[in-house]
């Protein structure tokens, strides 16, 4: 029976599993990079003086920092994509419960499903991470950040640790998403599947609490010394990221009415975004993270250079930007995957719109308006996360409240985010619109 | 009376050579309620899809509200459908996460004519006060009435209904049919309904029986039991 449910889930919407699988593969790759970087730095045949210098300038910590950030990102992003994939199956889960599956059995089936996605994804991700790790170590040596004696080494625990991270985060995300559908009484479950799920009675207050906490901390840190502000920055970022993640549906519902200004298509798009705020927020979270991470790193570097007039060293620049680039790319891929999943599940809705009189072009315009709402929300939320994190640092270390945002970066981030969201929403929609609506409805 | 829907020797051949409709001609005047019946595979759904411009016939001509659909491009046909046709399906085909009002006004918000107000059509289908409810919370009969309200809001020339009572019990189905009847009598819309249920067909003015893609009977709709007899006769020959 378990395998039957999984087969149904995979056949009905194979795209739904592409999101979790890709993000898990990338998570496995990042963890591998981090572990191998650590092994390479620790295992290098260095003199005592060389090692002491590395410890002093903090480059021995680079691998560990990378690893911790990778795991943190994986928990957030794999959890979110897996949650979206399971949420998509609410109706099938309800049927599964109706024909006699106990809540525990439903949870087991979901857990098995999450595990099954994680295994091939991890096996694909680890080799990718080995390649990436080798390239990174090579880059560290090439930029003179570490001595030439440092060579690429494979960490012995790569496979078990990568599996622990992907399977663990996948299970966690899936089981949290499955709490509602597995606990509902079957009769309610079937009705529930058709109705919008839940009202976020825990989610929204918790999100508000985290954002309020992060903002307060940000204000408090601004009044302290530079070192404390620097140490507390991570905590601000953590709570802001988790907080905006939880507030995702609310943010989209607040932003949606803006689309009404665009015209009739925008009004339909606004309704769609409100109705689907929950599933769309699965994409909003990673996109916000990508924007927030990138903005934080770029702006703090640019402002420091601008205020002090001292250009950042090439090596420092490479280290920061390569890390940020990898994280942002990871989050962006996850966001696009979730958007594709959400869009693929809407084939029937698009067909209904066309039946009641929307042309192909008109339907696509509605989808593009939805994409603009998601883009704008991700940009604003990402900017808020970055601002809360970096303003105290700027104020305490540089004595300025004004962040310096390079124009090419600003344009790049806006265009890049819009391109990602359009690729995730409008592209699959355009493909689906090629089928005659009456064939989809049948 | 000028017909609002006109099919002239319409044929539809599918890719594998199956001829679903052959030389079907049908003139429907405004205010007439037509029931199309026939065995499974007789071509009744194909007839409805071709008449509504949802499918392109391989031969013959279709005119809807005075416009020739035959040579039209997809986007022009879509606009014609939006402005002059309303649709009711067996599976409701509503956007279940939107509210009743959002569903009913969808054709208007997509640029169609606002023939009537939301309150007016919701009142007509007996759903006054349901405007803000999410469609996902409604029963099957209520959903089908939302679909009818959505079909009527543009004051269409023709309402196309594909097995509108197929998923409903006789009482609920009766209410839906009475609404289609009223659309013809009160609003003067032509109604083209495909059904397999003789009791549903008995609500119509005119019965069209299809057999293997050809019209086997076209005349005034008799009583339900007679319809059932005729249907059995047609199906027996077909089988």
C-alpha cells in the first residue's frame, strides 16, 4: 500500500519531486565541498609557522564555516521544497486515509517517499561536490589565501554525513508538511483537500515574533561596539530569514493587490496569488534568501570600500564572492524548482481560464503578472533581511547608516530575480498553454 | 427566426481516421433548449465542442452569434466564445481556491462583456449571499449553480452544457435543469446540452439523437419514458 501511494504521487506529478531532488543534490554537493575543504586544510603538510598564520587569519575556519552554512541552508531549503511537494499531494493523501490508512501509516509512507528522493539525489550530488571542492581548494591556493602545500583531499565521512544531512532535512520537511493531512479525519480530509489549507494560526505569529526579535536585536546591536555587532549579525540574519520564511504567505497576500494596478490581467493575477500564497511562498523563501545573502555580502564590501577608500584585496574578494555566489545559486535553483512545481499543478486552472474566454496571450499575461508580484515580494523581503543584518555592522564599524549599493549589482539582482521567477512560472505555463484546453479538462 | 447557432454539414475526423461526426447540420434559434443524446462514442461531445469553437471541424461550417467560426484563429475564437458563449461542465471546472464572486466574474475580468451584475446572476441561481464563500467549501449542486452563474454573467447567446447533471442527484440535478430552462425562457439564450439522462433531456424543447456521428432523430422532445425508448432503439442499432 505504501509503494502504491508513492507510485501514484510520482506518476501524477513527477515534476513535484524534481524540486526536492535537485535541492538535495545541491545540498549534498555543498556539504561535500565543505567537508573536503576542511580535510584539505587540516591534512596539508604545513610547517608550524604556516599553520599558525592560517589559524591567525582565519582561513582554517573557512571550511567549517562553509559546512555549517551549507547545513543551515539545506535545512531551510530542502525542508521548504519537500514541504511543497507533499502539500501538492493533499488530495491523494486524503484518499489514502479514506481507504483505510492510519495516520501513522500515512506518515510512514511520506517518510519513505522523502527518503527515496534523498538517496539518488545525494548520490548525484556528492561527485558534483568533489569536483566543486577541488576547484575551490585550487582557487584558495591560486589566490594565495593558503600555502601551495595545501592539496585537495577527500574527507572520509563525505558519504555518511551527506546522507545524514539530505535524508534528515528531507524527512523533517516532509513530516512537518504531512502533519495536517495525516491527522485529519478522512471525511474532513477529502473536503479539506479542496479548500485552502489552514489559516496559519501558529505560523504567522511565530513569523512576526522572529522578525520582531531580529529587528529589535538589530537596533540593540547598532548601539554596541563593532565586535559584538559582528558576532550578533548571524543571529539577526537567522531570525530574519526564518521569520520572513514563515511570513511568506502573508507577505504575498499583502503584495498581491499591487498587481491590480496593472489592469484586468493584474486583478486576476492578484486573486490567484492570494489563493495560492501558501504554495508560492515555498518559492519566496529561497528567493528571499538568495537576494538577502547576495545583497548583504555585496553591499557590506562596497560600503566598506566606499567609506574607507581602501579597495578589498583580490583574495578576500574572491573568498567572499565565491561563497555567496554558491549559496545564492543554490537558493535560486530551489526557488525556480518550487515555482515549476506550483505551476505544473495548475494546468487545469489555466485550461478553465481559457474556456471562459482568456486567449493564450491573455492567460500568459496573468501568469507574468503573478511572477512580477513574487519577484517584487522577494526583492523587498530580501532587502529587509539584508538591511537588518548589515545596518548595525555598518554603523558600529564604519559609523554610517547609509549602505552603498553599486548600480550594476542593483540592476543585476532585479533582472536576475525577475528572470528566475519568469523561468519558473511563465515558461512552464507557456508550454502547458500549447495543449487545447478541452483536452486538459477532459 | 434567425438562428444563433448554425452548423452546416459539419464533419470531424480524428487523426486515426475515426469519423466522429459526418455531415451534421443543425440550426438553433434564440431561446431554444436543445438536448443532444446518443450512446457513448456517438459523437455528442464532439458536436458540442465543434459548435462551441472548442474544437475545429475537419469539414463544414459553424456560425455562432452571426460569426463564422470556421476560418477563425484560436485567439479570435476564444474572444467569440468569451463574448457569446457560456459553459457548464459535468466536472464544474471552477477555480476551487477562489471565491464564488471571483469565479463568477472571471469571464468579465478577462475582458468579456458584463451583461449582468454578480448579485443578479447569483440571485437567479439561488446563491445570493454566497459571493464571498470559497468555492472549495460548496456542495456539488452549489458548485454547478456557480458554474451556471458564471455562464450567464456575460448574457451569452448560447449556453453549452456538457452532462451538467452527470455528477448530481435527481433533485439537485432538477434545480440545475430548471436554471438552464430559465436561461432559455427568461434570458432568451439558446441552450445546447449533451446528456445521457432521459429525465434531463425531457426539460428541453428539442431532442437531437446521434448515432455513429449522424443525426438519427431531430424533433420536439417527447416525455422522458419515450426518450428512453428512442435512445434504446438507437443504441441497439449502434451496438
